């Protein structure tokens, strides 16, 4: 009984410190979420004309190793998603990207999924999970393109939207959410 009373007294003395640490942790978490939110809501950021032009001139291949005619990407809003078949958040966001791609005007918006994976893994994945938008083989060069377009960490998934004039108007490192779509992306694509 005495031991239980001593334990209760010790907890009473430690409670203010534990409460303070809990409050500090909660405030830190909220600041982190706020910073993350602000980081993903970018205003128009120009890409260097050289980077934008090089993106359009890069000889991208589809999963069957056929060269893609990227001239059709010019004068369109580009929604570029860097993904990997081994990346659960990448796969989880694909239905959202697929829905947006089928609801967007293909004469104005081009969805591009750059697979950071081996060609055989991409082909196997697509045989089980058809995707209605353009998938290109990225490999290591695809990772380099992600960095050129603002993904400094090189993590996946990463989505960037480039306006027809070559300005980066949105980017997000991490899985896209319905909020991202409703509060940012749909406004850009209209």
C-alpha cells in the first residue's frame, strides 16, 4: 500500500512536466503539418526554359520500349507523377490520378506517369493494373528528372504540374489526397 501511495505521489509531481512535454509535442506536430501544407501549395514557379525544353525533347519510351512522341505534350498543362510499382503510396494514389486524367480535356492536359522502376516490373504491374494515362520508363534518368523538377529528396511519389508556358504551378512530395485534388489541382486544370 505504501508503495502504491509513493507511486501516486511521484506521478503527481511529474504530471506538470509530462503535460508540458505533451503540449510541446502537439505544437511541434501542428507546426510540421502546417509547414508541409505550405510547402505543397506552391505559386507559379518558373522552370528554366532549358529544363522545360529538355523535358519535352527527352526521348522517353513507353513500357514496350517504343519512343513516345512528346511533341503532343507542348502547349498543354503537364501533370507529371513519379512513381514505382514497389511504392505503396504511389499505387494507392493511382486511382485518383486515373480519375482526374479521364475527366480532364486531353487537348489541354497531359497526364504522365514516370516509372522509377525496371521496364519488366512496370510491364508486369500494368498488366495487372491498367492505367489510362501515359506511362513512361524513367529508371535512374527519371529520378534525375524528378530532382530537376523540384524533388530534392528523390523520394516517391512526387507529382508536379507544369503550365503550358513552362511554369511549375504545383508540386507535392508524397501521396496525393482528395484535398489536394479538390483544393488545388482541379483549380489549376480548369
